[in-house]
């Protein structure tokens, strides 16, 4: 029986050793699992932050893009309205009453020595311009106004209503926009 006692002692020691090793292994597993959970939580938090930053960046880009598109649409509307105003102005100039048209033509041509220059106009104003300028140059396809040219053709002054309206619109665009759009 002494052998049984030795076997029992070895078995008991072995069981204790197994229990100790199992306990240590369980502790190591728990430690490794805790570290893995902490790393997973850290990675998850970092990824959520990255996603949050990415979402914010996309939102900022989308908002900026939408604002730009609204601004572009607004500018296109302004451009269309300004073009409509210009066309309306040209229509009014083209249909000026005879008396007002002749007064405007007289004022436009006043600074020029018409005896030494050729003057061109549209067909409608030919008779009136001919009465002011002895050297009538002929008809042009314009809505109104005149073109004054030196006799040698070296100097040419475009006083057509179209050109004058374009110059006024160009030089006064800011003021016209302010009046129309506030």
C-alpha cells in the first residue's frame, strides 16, 4: 500500500499542479481577453471618430457645393434679368418718338464738325441726319444713333444706340445691379 500512497500523493500533487496551471491559464486568458476588448474598444472609438470627421467633411463639401450652385443660379437669373433690361432699353430707344429721337441725335452730333465729316444712320433717320450733315455717308443696320467718320476715314466715332447702351451697361453694371437687385 505504500505504493498506493505514493501514487495518491503524486496524483494529489499533479491535481494541485493542474489546478494551479489551469488557474494561471484562466487568469492569462482573462487578461488577454481584457486587453483584446480594450484594443477593440479603442479601435472602434478611433474608427467612429474618423467616420465622424469624414461625415463632417462630406457635409461641409455638400453644403459648400449647394451654396455655390445657389449662387450660380442666382447670378444666372441676375444675368438674364440684366439682359432683359438691356433688350427693353434697346426696344425703347428704337421706338423713341420722332421728336425725342431727333433731340437725342442733335445732342449726340453737337460736338462734331459735321461739314468736314461723313455721318451714317439708319434708314428711318436718314432725312433728319442729312439735314444736319451735308456729307451723309449712307444707311447702317442699326436701331438708332449715328456713326461719324472723318473724310479720310481715319477717325470713326460710333454713336449708335446699341453701342451707347452697351457702354452704359458696362460702365454702370454695378449701379444697375444694385438698383435691380438691391
